[in-house]
């Protein structure tokens, strides 16, 4: 840590002091308060989930999004998944994964949009 990140103040009169000023030239106190300035980046991992169910209990839509660390690269990753059963003919799966690059931009590493034959649809 360099000295520019440390602030020294007199504990009695609150005057900013230099390292070598002892006692305080303003009040004569030898007590000091030291403040250290530090910077860091904090990442918050979040997730959300949506589930749409009709009165019969049939789940029409499940969707979630989350931030996580990639298993392979250990980089920050954004992931979303949606299973849409609102169409009577097919189920649609949408899955997208974006990973942060060394420049801080997000790059798509997985993008899936598939349709599957419908199963277990409620009777009309």
C-alpha cells in the first residue's frame, strides 16, 4: 500500500497531518486517527425464477435467469433457461449462456432454441 492511500488526522482537533508531524502543530496532541482508502470490485450473484401454472396444475412456462461462475474457466457467467409449454403441438426450450471475456464484454458460449413434441397437455 502506498502512502497516498493513508490519511493521518489528529485525534483531538481533526487536522490532517503529515507522517512526521508529532505532536500536532495545531493543538499539541500526540494521538492520531489513520484512514486507509481501498478499492475493490464486488460481484453479486443473483437469480430469478418464474413459473406459470394454470388452474388444473399444468405448468405452462418455467423460466429462470442466474449469474454464476463457469465450471471450466471460473469466469462470471449469465445463464437463462425457459421451458414454454403454451403451444399444444410442441414444447420450446430456450437456453442461453454468456461468459465474460478478458476485456469485460460478454460472449455467447451456448445458444439453444429447440422444439420438442408436446407431452401431457391438459384436455380442452
